[in-house]
C-alpha cells in the first residue's frame, strides 16, 4: 500500500472512531419542566389570556399570537384559561378594547369587577417584531439536451432560474400579572424565526411567519406552564461513583474495598430537572433483578452535583465481592448506568 493510501486509511479510521465516540456521549430523557415561579397551589388556577398589544406594522399580529398561545395553554391543562372569546362574552367587545388600552394595573383592577371572571392572574404581552420577507437571486445550471444511443450526454444547455429565500421573524414580550394587586408574577421574552428556500419553497413568507409564531408560542408555553420536555445529558459526567468529597471536589472511583463503609453515587443534572422524581438503584452484575440498594429522590435545581451515600461493605455482605452496577431511572427503565467493583483486600 502506498504512503498516500495508508494516510487516507488512517484518517478514515480516526474519523470513524470520533463519530462513534460522539454518537454515544449523550442520552435523552423526558422530564417535567416547571416554571421558576410555579407552585403546586397554582395548578388549575384561572388566568385571563389577554390579547397582546401590537407594536408592528402587521395588522393583527398581537391577537394572532395571543390567541394561539391561549389555545396552547388550554390544551396544556396547567391553568383554566379565559381566552379572547370568553373575555369578549363577559365584557363585550367595545369594553374589552377600552380596557386593553389601559395599563396592566388598571386592567387588573377592571378584571376584579367583571361578573363571572374569577381569574387570579392575567397573561399580557406585546408583539415587538413581526416580519415576513422574500429575496431571490438568479442562478444557473447545466441541463443535458442531447444524448447518444447509449444514453451518454453529448451536449448540455444553460438554464437560468430564480432561487427564493422566504423568512418569517417574530419577537414578543409577555408577563403574568396578579389580578388582585396588578403586580408582576413573571416576565419573559421570546424570539422565533422560520425560513424556506429553493426554486419552489415549501413555505411562502406568510407561512414562515406562522411557523415563527409557533416557535414563540412554544417558548412562552415553557415559560408560563408546566410542560414535558426532552433533554440531553452526558452519562459519563452526569452519573458516576466516588469514594469521597473533599474541599468540594469529588474523588471519583470505580473500585471500592469490602471494608469501605461509605461511597457515593453522584448525580449531576441541569436545573430544568427541578422537582422531578427519579430513582437510583444498585445491583450485582450477575443478578440484576435483585436490587441491593435503592433511593427515590426529588431533584432540586440548586443541587448541581449531588452525592447519595451507599455502603460497599454492606453490599459485599449481601452479595459478595465482584462487579456491580448503579442505575438511574427516569421511568420504568434505567436511563444511565455506572459500573464499579467491590474487591476484597489483598
């Protein structure tokens, strides 16, 4: 094999190894994401989804976004939602428009006196950007125009065509305001962009705006409601075993003695896992149906890396020295595992 061929083979081997390594460095888990302000007492609370103000030149941009957000909130089920139609039925269209022209505090005060509207909070907001654009450029390509009897291309011609780029952009601010005193509970901003391009794009600028609006709604839904979300974590860093914690640094270890009284399973999760329940377990490798140690936990956002103590000594008394597996459960099946050994002193 020549030198160039050997180099190419080596490069391909290294790239393949990197791809394989990268492919296994993350794990997906589903969690329930709670808004930072949310408490259990807010579940089922009535809120008024107020039509958003519009600071753009696109007519109806505020109403379109708030209507879609109200619908998403209703389907989500965290709150009982009074949407725009409900509010118009209770106040009348004219009175609602007049009320919407007031400050948030004045609107909250108005809502306190509306019969049938028992909303504890109102969701208000403003669309600050709403734009759909289309650009195009003249491109060319070679198109076969003559072939021989065997199908070989003998000649081609230049064909010119328009290549389009359609785009939609939306930005909005939103806030949850307490009706009783007009004070803010939580505020958030969201930005959405969607694009489609080609000779015949799948979406025109209006469809891109609609897609961008959907992204903004999804962001605001996560900000204000309890949602399910898939996150990625690195098992090699998120779930490990350690011998001790010294000066706020873990002494990582995969080997313990049968005389070791205490060791740790260390779990490191992002803050979005706050208030989620998980389960930890340890089994002997040759008998995974027998749980030797278990602990149920409710994750706290300020934990960062949290160690959960177990006793290698007690495990060894139960099942003897050998190979063990720590398991992390986010549901019925283990999501992450950490292997370790318990050895008798030599």
